[in-house]
């Protein structure tokens, strides 16, 4: 019955697609001079023949473009469907058209077809999922179908309280239905310090958070700043920490992440972009999407729509005088269009292909909410709309998983939460680096520009590159994006100075890092001896909650305006500087400070006791990295049977890694890992 029902559904979808294509061609004939038919039946015949020709011709076009390079993919997008349409027109009598009008007719009908599809599906992703599901039904066979697959979906930066509120309000219907059915459970977990994607993903995928003091930091061994979303730097970080037994080592795939989790294959993964320029599978996914009748037009209209929507929403915040807020420019609008339009569709297409192949474990990162909330705020309408879009994507992935050659278990998590507030520089009139330069009377290299979105766009450019001319063009785009990351960050505070200024100050959300260049870490006493005004000046600043470092005996201390805390013993002198940051603050801060890669000084902004606002040391209204607010309140959703026996509290991504490995073992995976041990 299931097969018969599926076939009936397929026939119904084909009939609807045929009718929509016919209507689109009829409207095109009315709009476009030089393109006409003797009857509407001729248009219907062209639509039918185009579908048949496409079934034969499109796979060949896709395979050629995937192997040649991304420029060929774009050519397929522009002329592939026109070629299919022209062949159909030549085969059907009663149609008048030239080659040029056939090309024009293709695009006009694609626009009309996209509008029809949007209207008939109420603007949802049903058209895309129908296309992907049709391809998924041509699934591959697997030798071990009794082993369940696991699809890990990371909703980047979604705080537990925000998603909890969305579930209660009914704003995320798929997640709400799963939870109320009793089939899934909803848990909160606590990320470590720093609350950043690099630390959390390294912990989740590789089992350790050691050596990741922030999103970017000064590496004493390499004597330069490492930025986790630069491909070359991500590769260095992973090579230092990979053991070969990461989360995805047993026939897994990493999609759109910073690190691979030791997966045999990785797509759009930052640490592999530099190692292997270009992925045939990624270009093939692009090509399948763009070569469909409405695929390119869908992507184009969504991209333009996202840009226009972002500009309107940014101006609306200004008109309404909403606070906190930051300036949102055209660069962010373009990056938002890439990460929240094209990248979302591409990720879904790549996951669909892996489901079709029966890959045992898949880990994919969707950045929609995180990217928008950084610039708009956690609860702003555009951020909540992104969350609703992620819920629809989860429903689509669950639907696609139902057509796979093995049963898949869906696990949803976020890598950290977010906090919000007016940026430090906007609120107090100077950046953290400028404050340090003033207190130290030194030249300071200040690194506080937001480059997360640039890194995500860079991963796309790098992964679709190929050899020859197309590879050079994609490589050039990749170089431009990488250069943009490099030039956006460094600034010198004080008079004169250059990249070799003795002090490096970096912002990572509301967590600041101060490094004195050299191969050794300075103690609190050494800092006080050389720059007596630095620590008391920072600790006494109204925007700083505490500073933290180690003393000559290796003990970790948190220092505030009214006292200090010995993080090992818990002894307080004066007022506890961590009193407003939660009971876990001392534990996670102590662990972070004891890593050799930690800065000479951590600086954490204040947290407002009423609003939970923090002040980011970057130009972001929504931020994460330090302590305060909801940035260390993350999400874990999983099937009820896999959530049984979880620890009462999951603290740190390394602990979450062990929880997820246990889930894989419950599904019958990790056999290869066991044999290695």
C-alpha cells in the first residue's frame, strides 16, 4: 500500500507540474512576441515533451558541468533549460519560435512557473523538496540496512529559551509536533567558555575543546592571529586535535562545518577547502538544482528578495528607533542573501544526496538564525522568521529521510546560544583595544571586525572551484573573500604602529582577549609590573564585568571592580566578580584559563541584571563568546529512546560529544572505531 500510495502521489505531482508548466507557457505566449501556438494543446504538448527531454538530457548536462567546474554549472543554469525547451519546441508541431525566443520563453516561463509554484505552495519549500525527493527515490542499496543512520542538524546560535518560547507559541510547528507526540525530547546543554562555533564544533565533532580560546586568537607558536573560519587556519586547528576517531569517522560526512569530525568525506567544510580545491559532489548538487526548470529562478528571486527584505528591515529598525541595534550595510545584505538563501538550499540538496546514498552519519550546520540575530537581535521579527524557516527545513529533511535506504534518526542541536546588547564601542565611545592602548600607553593591534559571514561565503567559493579557467575564477573569488577577512580585522590603536605592535587585543562577542606578543604567557604579576594601570583600569571600567588571568603559582583568578575570586579554591576577597554570571561561571572560566593557548588576560563585559544585556567587543547586537545572558544556553533535541540515560547536566561540547557517540552506538554504529581501539 505504501508503494502504491507513493506512486499515486508521484503521478499527482507530475500532473500538477505539467499543468503549471502548461499555464506558464500559455502566459508566456501572451507576453512574448514571436512565441505562439495554434492551440493550448500545443503548449501542453511542449510542457510534456520538455519534461521527457529533460529526464534524458539533464543528467548528462549536470555530470559534464560538475566535472568541468562551476562556470559550466552557471552556463547550464542559463542555457540548459533553454536547450531542453528548444528541443521540445522543435519536436512539437504548431509552435512558432526561434532559438532566441525559445531562450526568452524559457526565462519568462520560469518566472511565471516560480510565481505559480510560490502561490500554490504558500511560499514554502515544497517545490524544492519534491524535486529532491524525486531524485532520492533513485536510492542506492546499502549492505547493512539494519543499522540506523543518524542525521545531526546544527541550528547555529539558537538559544534554548528562544526555541522554548517558539515551541510554546506554536511558531515552529514541526518541532512542536515532534515534542508533543512524545517521540522526541527537548534538553538544554551548557557550552564551555568560549561560547563560540569553533570551540563547540571542535568539541562536538572531535571530543575536545582544548586549544580554542575564542573565535580568533594570537597563536604563540605561529606568532600570528588564527581565525577559525579561514580555511588554512581551520586546517591547522583540526590537524592539532584530530585523533582519527571523531564523531563522523564511521562512514560519516561533514557538510558546511568548520571541521570534519574525521569524516571520510566533507563538503563545504572549512578545514578541507585549502586541502582539496573543488568538490565534484558539491558542483553536482548545484547543477541539479540550477538545471531544474525553476531552480535558478527560485535561487535568483530568493536572493534578490532576501537583499530587499534585509534593507527594508534595517531601515525599519532605524525608523522605529529600536535599541539595541547596529548599522546594517549592503555587505551584510549580500552575505545574508548567500547564507540564508543559497547556502540553505545547497545544504539541503547535499543532505538529500547523502540520505539517498545511505551514509551512516551526517552532520550539517544551518547558519540562518545566527547570522541574522548577530545584526538584528535575538527576538526581532527577522530572526524569528529565520527560526521558522529552519523548522520548515527540519520538516523537509524528515520527509526526505523517509525515502532513504536505511532508517534515519534525527538529532537537532545548537552549538551555543546568543546574548544581545549595545556594542561596547557604541556604548562607551571607544573600542576595547583603544581602552587598552590608553591604559598601557602602548601601540595595540585591535582585531574586532565581524567576519563570520565572509568565512561562510568563502567556503562556498572554495568548494566549487575546479581546475582550468573555472577553477582560477572561483579561486580568485575565494582569494577576494579571504583578503576581505584579513583586511577587515586588524586596526592599530595609538599613534603610529604596525602589525608587529607589542600587544594584540581581540574581540570575540563580549569576550575580549589581550595577548603580549612572544612565546610565553604573562602572569598577573608580570602585567601589573609592566603596565600598572591596565588591570585596575579594566576591572574598574563600567562596561567590564571582570578580567581573568593566572598568577605566578599557576592559580586562576577573576578580578572585578570590588574584589577578586580564586577560581580553584572559591575564596573571595571583597565582592565576587562572577556573582551575576551563573553558578557554572567559575568552573568554565577556570578550565579556559588553564589551557596554554589562553590569553594573558580575558576581559568579559558586564551583564545587565534586568535585561541580561551584554556589550560585545565587536560591532554586533547579538553576540556570543563570553559569559552573561543566553549565549551559554544551547539546544539538544533527540528521539526519546536515544535520550534515555543522559546525564542530568551536559556541560561542555566535549561532554556532548560523548553523549552523541553513545547515540551512534545505540544505532549500531562505531564498529570501525571499536576495532581501531
